[in-house]
C-alpha cells in the first residue's frame, strides 16, 4: 500500500471536507491513514486570535497531508480549556468542553473514521491542555477496535525542542509559553493581519513567592500560577525572520514521515460499528 499513489488521484485537496464520498472510497483503496488536527478556541492575550492553537494544528496537518498525500479531517476547534475562562462576564471568548464531553467527541470522531475503513488515525494536537485528558480515549479506541492510534504533538506551548536556538526570549520569559514568542511567531507566519503586536505586552510566568527564587523552574508549567495567563511576549518580529521556515518545514516533514512509517506496524481493526451503535448513546435505538 503506497501512500504516494494517492497524489495521482487528482483530488483538489487532501482535506476530507473538500471531497465527496467517491473520493474517500478511492483513497481507501490506496491508504488507510488519516490525520485529525484538533486544538482549541481560547484567549491568547490581547494580541493573538482565539484561533491560535487551531491555526497551529491546521497548518501542520494541512502541510503534512498535502505533501504526503494523506487525508486530513477539518480541524476540531473545540478543546479542553477551563483555565482560560476567566471570571463570569469578563469576556475572554474561550469555549471549553467538559472533559467527558471532549472524550466522547474524540471517541465518536475516531469510531466514525474506523467505521469507514481507516485503520491508522494520527491525531495532530495544537493545544497543550487537551493532552491532560485525552489518554483514556486513545487507549479505548485502540483496545476496542485494534486500529493504530497515534498522537502527534507539534512544537507548541512549553515544548520548544529544536527551536531553542531560534527563539530569542530568555528561558525565564518562557518564550514557548501560552501566547508567547513561539505562538506569536506561528500566528505571524500564518497571517500577520491576525496579530496585533501593538497590543502585545511583555510578561513573565511566575511561581508563588513561597517556592523561592527558582520556583518557576519547578512549577512553571502549572498554568494556575500564572494568574493573568500571559498576554504575551512581543518577540515575534525577531522570530519571524527564521521561525516560519524552520518550524514549518520541520513539523511538516516529521508529521509526513510518521504516516508512511506507521505502515510497517501491524494493524487489523476487529470491529467497525459506527459510534451510535457502540453503546455510548443509550438513548439511540439499537
Ligand atoms: Zn496556544
């Protein structure tokens, strides 16, 4: 099963939403892999769009899918973001799902795709807090069906990796933090019109005083300690020089490489009932 042959099918794009079922049927004769980008809609400081994480996940899945000839679903923009709700009436704009709603949604998406004949599901995550709740549903999908379930985490909040020498903000300014240098640069690379650098404010994540001088090193990843949920660090202009090229090409290549590689893994789904038949919906007739 050669993934690359899918590129000769003449699809207008590899986004599932752009295709008809005839295309899906054709694709499934050549590949059983699909990317599922998923992120959030949440406040990202005064200078970034609420769609910031969705932009990251969409860009990665789209670039990887188009390059490798792998289908990708439209991005699931609803995520798990209770920490970004702020006070009632404050107007943060965040839309969050309860953890169980989120897990049920991911489960139904997965079971739908497996039902249609996809055997290898690669979730492309763009929002850090989704990771906190998703593990049980990934295992459930795998255990119940035998499908290969992979989870790809692009460089995003607090996950800088090989981009370390590209980012300019010092580590105590947490350049990879929520709405910081990394995300600002990602949004600039996507569409500079969506970034209001004139509104960006310098800010630092901070730990409670009782943790002492180096406290942020030990608990900087706990969002609750950053009361204001950083409005962002305005290093985007500098990062813009190198970031889009390196970050874009790296992630695209990595996600694309993941798909053909997964072909070597054994994957023979045992059951393919549609979600409504799975028992998760007791109100539905059998
Ligand atoms: Zn974000």
